[in-house]
C-alpha cells in the first residue's frame, strides 16, 4: 500500500493531468484519543488505586465521525438505509455501515456495503475509469480493493492521518496490548469475519465468564428475554414505538435496576437510549461472551489496501457532479476530476454537512441522512501494574447505583494483562465524550468501585 502523509500524486485531472499536492498542510486532526500520560491527581475516594495508564475515545465529538454507530430512531421507515445507499446519476455511490440493511453498525456490515458499492460502480462504468473512494475505513478499503482488482484506476482519499476509520487499534509502547478504540468485539454472527482475521494472523481471544455486580455484591444475572419478547410483540403493531414504550406496554419498569442495566448494555451496541431507538429496528442484545481482537487490526486494513493509491490528511469538502464526471474539492482548495466517486464517510459527517454536494443530493438520499440517527459509543482503557480485583470473569455489568459506565471488559483472564476496558453508549456516552481527560478518567475509576477486591 502506497500511503503518503504530505504528498498525493494523482493522474486524475482532465486529459490525465497529474496533480501534485506537495505543499498541503491540513489542519491538525483531533484524534479520537487523549494522551495516556497525565499529571498525577489525588487517589480516588472509593479506594480503587489510580491507574498506571489511561486512554479514551471521543468519537461523538470527532469531526471526522460525529458519532460511533448509526441507528434507526422511532418512526423511521424500513427503506431508509437503502435510500441512503442509492447511487446518484451513476456518478456518486455510497457505502458504510449506515447503508447496510442486514448488519448495520457492524464490521461485517461495513464490508458488505463496500462490496455492494463496488459492484454498483462496475455495473455503471467501464474498466480503466478513474474512481475516487472517499474514506479509508473498512467500507472504503473493501470497495477500493474490489475495484482495483477489476482494473479500475482507484484512489482512496482519507481525511485522517491514518487508515481504518472507526476501526482504530492504537499501539503504544507503554501498553502491553494494542488499545482498541473502535470496533474490536465479535459475536456469533461474525464467525466468517473472525475466520478471515485469523487467516490474516490477527489473534482473537475468547472473553469468558459474565459477572453482574450490585452495590452490595454479586447479583443474579438478569435475563433479556422479557425485553426481547416485549420488543418482538410491538413489531407486529401498525405503528412503530420506541423500545422504552414497548417495555411500558408490556408492563416492564424501565427504571428497575436490572432492566436499566440491560438497556445500558443495549446502548453500547446501538449507540442510543431506549427512548430514541425504534422497536422495529432495534439491534439484538450484545453477546454474553463475545470474542475480541487481541492484536492490532491495522495490518488487516493495510493488507486490504495493498497496491491501492491512498492519500492521507486530505479532507474532502465538496463533490460537484454531472454527466461527465465528478470534481472532488479538497480542504486545501485543490480540485481533482474522477469518473465516479464512492462516498464512505460516516453518517455523522453527512449530517453535519462536512461535504457539500453540487447539485444537492436527491431528496431520497437527503431524507435518509436526516432521518437516521448517529449514536454515541465511547471506550476507556485503564491499566494497572498490579490488579486491584480478583474476579476471573471477563465481562462485568453493574446493576443499580449511579455508575456512568456499567459495562467493563476484564482482559486479564484472556491476555494476562491488568487491563480493564469500559464501554458506554447512548446519552451517557455523549456526556462522557464532552468531559475533559481528568473528569473522564475520574468517572471511570469511580465506576469501578463495586469491583474492588
């Protein structure tokens, strides 16, 4: 893979003119993490020792994401995702997890969307055409590789200084394992993807054992079956309702500590709270014992992009299209010409109008962009020189209390490392992303109080 941080040589202009962007100096990208090195602060009041290292995500406020995962709000139609994915004049094509109807919000959904968009380009165009793929995440990498293999001239244009998008493995010498700040957990439906990753020498580990913990100790695991049944019942109704209203209709108290804990878990998958989430399109509850990527996922993306021209630090601000092609305007003011473009930026970027379309997108595409929701999921990684906990279970859920982070992953059983990973979704994640580092890490430490040995 040919990646350049400062230059991008593209044979993409009218008459095959080469454009050299050697003098581009884009605005620094606010990365979705903060520095792991912090000024020591007083120890937590709950007795949990201060961590030796801390790294967090802030996808909700990241200008190249504006959220972590798409979701369907209550009342949004069944064809909204397909409307978002609809090609425009056979010039603009759309991919990304938000466009996939079968597995939105997942790695396999992103891959499937990239394959679909590439096939749509092939149906509309001819080999040898100049194709731009906007975004080097999983969907963009998949589309680019598929088109390059079909003898198209493919250029990937990425706003960040790295490939991967919302798949982000941060390797830091002070950490014993890569810090996974994006997608890295897999359920039963991800078996084929896991096989592919393992064939690429990405280590996958089992996260075995689940612990439900209340303020006074361990509690019986609550079952999600009543909630799932309540949601399934209203799916046959004439009108869509929120998940919260579906539970109320079934006589389930959403404020019950066990129910609230389950809904917090659902928010880590959907990015939305029960009052926002459509009961017709709510995702299933996350797997009780998921599998996890032990190694960096970056080599998988790089291998996918092997041989494809990639330009980093190149935010796209405008796409002007007509029956002759597409003009791609960069943040530097440079404009490049292509025959067709595949847009794979996150839904949040489209909603924030990070890219201007000229002419404006058709109503169906614009309506889908505004109708879908972009949810918040944030992750915080903490490590210690010595563990303060004695639990052997890999998955922890907090029931009751005022914890801001209710789901934790204990990596010690699977990796031998004293690392805990907190995951929070919905409005709680959005609030977490707005905190400064000291406040965020203090909140995380406070949430671990029930697990003090």
